[in-house]
């Protein structure tokens, strides 16, 4: 039966954004924040008073006896109720991790109060961006150049307590520990929970509205464009569905986000990631035993094909006696599980004897998976963008994702503001975000991906020799930046070939350098508009496929 529904508008002093009124025979509803005090009446004998119970963290309805109420506005059918009362935002950012907070904050800041921004996360505000119940599983390191980029573009300066320790370099050690070369320059080791709080606080001060204990479950499409999302509340005993409409959805909800994987419109965005491009990592924050200290001025990375097959071990100092230690591996190359490899390393290194694990604001020992490939080659679709881990931003060699998540968040935020100003949320309008990210950071990552594939095939003897006779400080820096290492001298090539003791290893290096060069040239000519993308992408995929076939 067609219901006649009357809706009385909420008082104008209620300033929070409209959420969804989802009526079931108009006798049950989920109350949006801005609809507090609203009443819904229908002719089937039910009247609903909508109210809010902040102690329970949600909204509920109370059912009263029906009577017609003068002054209520008639709506012809139930679908109109949802359409007229659905929560509407300019931009919704899904996921309040590093990229999400930076994206949302940049939009609010550069939108100068004229853009409504909702930031959603499955965790409460006290744990925004937390990856698992064990915490923000991460190496907690970020390069100083990334922090400078943030200051230059949005004026933010970080310091204590979120910046726990400053280091002057990142060193890479050979398996035999006889060679140490600098891999990256100055940076910081973070107090990750405090950094998460700082990012969220900055976003809120800029005008972002945060909503925790909710998760997006599905994107809404209309005429080939994303126009909103469905979601649900999360937590003990809570599972209330909701709907949000938005001009733009920005997905920063992690590497395996279901929004990207189930994107319901045609686009150039890659939906799935190859399992070989994902590495499990394990991390431990700990205090060293009394009398044992490490040098606090540099981060250390240890290459070892036996202790960390296809990956590396790390030690990042938070102080002389407090460290973040862990490892990442390519699981198919390891006969042991990740947890056993970490246990073996702790037992073998005397520095870690009687080590005391630390919680650091619920940031416990834990494991997580990280992408080690180049970024998604397209970051935009009609009404939809991806950023951070959802776009596979971590460096293919180091797996560092904090820096690219920060700068990518600024770029995504700037692109969103331009779209709002133009009132155009098409793929073509948003395309500049692709160009910005590729030009500043992503133009060398595909080459690094091929180098990572090659490096994973080497044994410890080959790594030792290569680092001793080939990998100078300058060449290590070139590789970390995705540049071509200089191997032009014939004598050096012959020496390297003889030392590697394997034609396969040597020819693999020559092959890798050629593919790195070709990929770097392709990314210097990233397509300026969507119409040129498919042909360009086919060339990229062809070269990467050659690498996978060679180094599988």
C-alpha cells in the first residue's frame, strides 16, 4: 500500500550533516545526526520520534501512537524519504589512516570552509587508522623530504611527541655484515599512535567531520559515476546499515579495499593485486636489556636471503635502548612462516637477548601485509579516487608507505578541491592527480619493481659480492631513487660478472637495467588524458610481464 508520509524539518540550529532515514514501513528508522527531533508519521497507525543516545554511540527510534500532525510535509512514497533525507557531503574519505587524514585535512584546509568533508573509519577516534587489533603494524619510519613536502604545501610542522627520533641516514648491510652503504637520507622514526592522533587532530581543526566505528561496504553508482556509498556501523552487537551520498568518494581504506575491488563502473583502475606483489611483515617494538644500546642516529636494513627470503630485516631506533625491529619476506621463497623467522632472528642476535616487548599505546607486536609493486597506474574514476595503501603507494624496494601516503594525500586533496570548484567530478577532471603523483614520486616505482624481482633471485654470496664490488654509496642512492646505476666501465662489468659466479645472475642484472630504463622513459611520458592511457598501459604491462616471466 502506498504510504503517505509527513516529515517535519529539524530545527535549523542543528548543524551536523544529514544522515540516512531508512524506513521500514515507516515504523523503524536509523536517525541521522542532523535529524534529531524529527518526527515521521504515516497513515498505518504509527508515529516515530527520532532521537539520539550518545552514551550508546548511536541513534534509535521510539514508536508512539499515530495522529496526523499539522505542518508536516507530505512525501509521496518511501523512496522519496531516503532521497530527500539521505546524508549528503561534498567529499567522503573512507579510511582515517595516514593518507586518509592527510587527504581530508588538505581538502578542508584548501577548501577554506566551503567544502563539507566526512572522514570515516572502522575504529573510534582514539584509534583512527589502526590496522589490526594489535596496532599500527609498521616500521614507523619516514623520510625527511616527505615531511618537508607537507610543510611546503600545507604549512604543517611536526615534532615531539609524534616524531620520536631523528636519524641522519638509512644503511643497508650485506648478509655477511662486511659492507654497509647508505640507502636513504635523513628521516624520522615515529611514535605511530601519537602521529595518527596528530594527523586526525589537524584534520578536525581544519573542519573535517570524523565518524568512527563505521565501515563502507559498497559504492553507489548512477549513470557511470560513483555518487555515494552504503555502509554499516561496527562494534559489539552493532550492525546498523546506512547510506551516504557524496559528490566524490576517496578510498584510503587499505591495500585490499573492497571498494576498489568491487568498483561498479568502467574505469582504468586496476582492481586486484598479484599475490607475488604482497609481502607479509612482522614488527616488534621493544626495549633492549640493561647495558645494551644501539646507535640512535641511523636506521638499519639487513639483506639476507636465508633469514628474510625475498625481503629484509630492519632495526629502526626510537632511542638508544628502544627499537622497532621486524622483517618482511616473499612467502613463496620461505619454507618457514614469518613468526618463526622473527623468532630465529631474535634468538641469533645477542642484542635482542632478554628483550622486553613494549605496547606503546596499544601498538603491540604484530604482522601485516604490504604491497611491493608500483602504484596503481590510474588513481581516478568518475566520482572516485584512491590514495595510500589502497593505491599501492609503498616503495617496491623498502615497502615504506608513510611518505608516499602523506604526499599522495596532499595531491588527492588538491585534486578534490579543484573538482569542487569546477563542479566536475569526472575521470578527466580528476586526471591531474595521476600526473601530479607520477611526476613527483611514481615515475620510478615500476623500475624499482623490476629491480626488486631481480634482487629476490640472488643468494647471499651473490648479494655479498655485488655489494662489495658494485654497490657504492652513489649507486645505492641511485637505486633507491629509481635511477639507473652507472655500469658503463667494461672492467667493472667483467669484474662483476666473474664475481657473481653465475651467468644467470649477471645477465639478469643487464636485463633488469634495460627494463628499468625503458620503464623510466615510459613514465616520463605518462598520458595527459584518459584517451591515451590504454596504449601506454599496454607497454608498461608488457615490460613488467617480461620481468615476472624471467624472475618468477
